[in-house]
C-alpha cells in the first residue's frame, strides 16, 4: 500500500517505522530538517522537507496516487488542509490527527463531509480513555471491547501464589474467557492449552463481562472500589482524566506546577482538588496522603519524571500506577518495573490508523506490547476463507488465534467445532510476524475496499 505521512514527530515516526516493517511504500513530509534527517538515518523511505499544506510538496510525493494520507503533525489546521488537498488531488483515504476536543465532540461530521477526512484521531483523548479504563475496575477495564461491549480484551497480572500459578491453561476454570496472549520476560506469546501460567505473567484475556470475576480470582487480583486518585500533570491528558472522575464519588487530586494552568483547572473542575505543585516531591505527595491513594497517573511532559513519580507511588503502596510516555525506550520499561501500565499516545494513535492498511472490513485494531502482537476485529465476508469450516480444520499457522466470534447479539469463546458465518464479527490475536498472512487473508473478503470513505457510524 502507498501511504503518505504528514508529520515526523513521535506519532508519525513510530507509525512510519511500523508500516515500513510491514513492507508498505511510505513517503513522509515534515517541515523540520532535524526530524527529516533522523528519519533518513533510520528508515529507507522517501522523505521531503516541506509542508503538508503545499500543493507542490504533495505533488512531489505523488499523493494523488496514494492509497492513504495520514496527516499526523502537531498542527490541527495543517492536518485538516493536508487531508482536503490530498482528497482533491486523488488520494483514496485520509486520516487526520486533531487535538482540539471541540472538533471531536462538536461537528465531526462536518469535517468528514467537507474536508474528506475518513477518520479523526486524537492521541491525548485516546490515552486518557485508556488510562481511565485501567483505573476503573470492572468490565470496561481493558484494552478494547468488541461487539458493542459483548466481549472485552482485558489485561491481568498473575500474583505470586495465585490459583492459576503453575497450572496448564487447559486446566484453568474460566467460563466465558480465553487466554489470548501472555507476556513473559518481555516477549509476547500466544499460548496453547499445554502452556503453564507462571508468577508475574501478564495475561491478555478475551472474555465476557460475567467471566471477569473468575479470572480476577484466579490471578489473585483483588477487586476493590477505586475512590482516591492522584494525577500529576494538568495538560490535555491529565485534564481529560480529571474531567472523567470529576464526580462526588471520587476523591481526586491533580498536581500542576503552572500557576495559570492550575487556576484554569480549578475553575473547570468542581470536585477535583487542584494543587499548585509539580508532584515530583515525595514529601509533598505524602502530605496529601499518597499511601491512601488507590490509583496514580503521571502525565507530565517528561517521560523520566512520569516513570519516577509512578515508581514512587508504587513504593508507597499505591496499587494502580500509570505513566504516560512518548519515547520508545520508555514504553516497555513500566511493566518490567512493576507499574500497572506505561501508555504511549503514539501507539494508541497508530492502532487507529492501522485498520486502513489491513484490508477487509476491519472494525478495530489494538496493539499489544509495542506492537509485538495485534488484536483485530473484522467482519467475515461471503467469500472469506474462514467461513463454514470448523476452526480446528482451518489450519491457521502458529501465532494466530481466533479468540471470539460475535454472531448478532450473541458472543462466544469458540471451540474447535465452532464455525464462522458470513457477517460474523471475528476477534483475532496475531503475532506481528503473522500480520502479512492475515492481511492476505483479509484481502479475499467481499466487502467495501479501504478506498471508500467510512460511513458516519464506522468513523465514530
């Protein structure tokens, strides 16, 4: 697939690296010479020092013959104009990064109809949504949901001495749930029933809502009500998280060292206590009863500070600790250090873009552990190679697992005798090295090509 990327920041550079690894033909435009040189030094792709709003520059990379334009710079107006110009010049599909929440919540249909934007992505809002789902216990505490909430993908940490420890997966009592993947020693694997669960494994379980308590009990997770939350950093992500929990049932404290910004947040938030402090001083955190905190989110502009403050919270007894990071070298550090999660906006944004590259009718994609694996939800077409055959006879290669099938209003964790019918939604876990196989598989789906604009419901 030919893809033009506008913007070589953290999100654009990560997306370029990921797509190059999948052998896509990438052209990238950025107006920063240092960033362009960095891309040239590390990736074998076409780059151009220029602007996404320059028709001449878009012509130089032949945007009109591209399959997809991804305008993902830090400037909303540049991204919107790049999509408008690209669509007028003939690009088949366009995705825009827009950080202004008013565009997302106010008039998204206008931008789709008049600017040709097939999908709007907002990395801060995606990250805030992911953080809130990890903080709040229950069915929604996961990476993704499928079939309009009928099935979830949820991470679990195996506590030492839990009932699941040192037991083969096939012996686990988890009605309505399936271990789709696990992380051990930094590596993602799709296990078989013969594999044994070990202490400190991180499990990714596809499950129904009612199955979550069984898994929680098995891994030794204690389901306790989350009431006290500390947020360090009042930027877009921190503010969005604070707004979500700005209700009387929660006790939320937000640290922001910019006095003007702290005052703005004080005016906006009714039930959140805003503290004019950077949150990096452990003594100040202890004064605010850190040891009584249930969840902690560090989302300042510094990866190092976020990691360190989240670790300080962990060492002081806070069970749920989340650090927001941008740099690739920090994205995998958190789980190794015992943090609940390190969330990277660039990865969450990339997962939104990837469904345009997979072919077929892909509803959603979620990346696992820096893209070592993907969870793909798609609708099986009438000419699919997967339909009307028992799963045990599909002979899918190792590294691919069909974790759930949604048939109308019914969601099932399938067994070997189950079959996929045309129109079913299929949830598939795929290791990165098998992505090319799955892309080829989805090309045979008799559905609308990716060149067609998304309809309003799909784009939401």
